[in-house]
C-alpha cells in the first residue's frame, strides 16, 4: 500500500498496488535509468473521500487498473520513453456534484496565490530563476484494452444524468513531444 500526505494540504492519497515487477533494471546515476519491463498489477487510485454519499454501485476508488505494462522504459536527458505502454481493464468513475464540481477536483485543489506588486527596486533585487526544462515524452505504442469502463454521473442537473461507456479501447502510436509535427496513428 502506498500512502502520500502533503504537509499543509488536505490532500491524502491512499492507493493500493498488488504487485510491481521490474526486469532488466539499469541505473546509470541520475543521468539515465533503463528498465526492460515494468509490470504492475491491480492498481486502485484516488480513494473516495466521501463513500457515504457515493452511489451504491460506485467504486471505492475513482480509478482502477487491472494491469499496467511498460516495455523498454527509459529516463534520460530529460526524456521519458517507452517502446510500449499497455493499460488493461481501466475503470474510472467521475461524478459532478450539485454545485457542478467534479469529484476528481477534490484531489487536486487549486492553490490560492496572493499577487502583490513590487516596486522596481524590489524586483531588481530578486534573483533571476532559471526556467525548468520540460520533460519530453516518447512512446512507441500506447494501448488501452480489456474490459474498460468510464462512468460519468452529473447531479448538478435535474434529473441527474448517468453515462456509462463500456469497452473503451484505443491505440496511439509514435508519440514524440520533441517532434510535434509528426502525426501519431490513432485507432
């Protein structure tokens, strides 16, 4: 079981994973990580904060995945890559409450940031901050297959709406954020 608690935040994630297997792990310092196969089974993420208000048939988690497989995964030179990523039997539940808020938004609350104007003198005293380099992503083939289901329920309208999408599957190939003009085949 994985637990995360952020200090100063109300966000608390309790996820569960049945097993994680890594094969052909090559760690070359912080510059390069290569993994031949990442195999994760039975993932449950984003535990409901209010199970007592959830419908009877709702999952205890907002998302579950039966099996995740990443083949030839690499992380080097600010690039995440994988030859193949397969998600099998993905189930998600999204609910919009009476006020129009998605239940998922309770996991990622918007930060309130106070903006103040600084004088030219104050601004010149603040050291320049280097921009963080963005992470590039390269995926040869991304597949979602199996018994997938997306349940959406909207209780902000009367009568409430429920939409169940079943057997949702797709495949996306040759995704590379370093070359955004290249088309990625989608099925």
